[in-house]
C-alpha cells in the first residue's frame, strides 16, 4: 500500500509515494492520490492516457498544496533499466509539479 505523508517544511506541502514493482511480469509505477490509485503499466507503449489522468489529479491537488513525489522501489524489483527510467521520470515530474504550482500561486 502506498502511503501519503506531510512534508516537514510546512502545513501546505505534501509528499506522495510512488511505488515501482513487478506483478505478473509487468512493471508498474503506482501513485495513490487521495485514495485514487494510478497504476501505470510501464510495459504498455500506449500509456499516455493513464499518465494524463494521473497528472490531472495531481494538478487538482496543486491548487491547494505544494507536492513532491518520492520513489519507493520494491525490495524484490530487479529491472535496473526500468528503475533508472522511473527515477528520471519522478525527477522530471517533480520539476513539472513545481512549475505548475508556481504558476497557480502567481495567478
């Protein structure tokens, strides 16, 4: 299960956990956003719609709080390439969330 935590930096900031794992030989990145789980199939070349829905939910949260996402890799996960890709994706996503939040706050 993915947990959501408050950041120690302030009351209006949150850290969401993203979990990288394999199930039935499929690599997943799962993020729980206020009880709504987004499970991204990393082996699906047509996963853009899943990513778009997840990002829309993240943007809704950004209207009231700053967010960042931390990656948790399952202990038994051994796909080094997918781990590296996921780490890069989470880093880029955090940068994008920061930019979107700055634009929201400026409005």
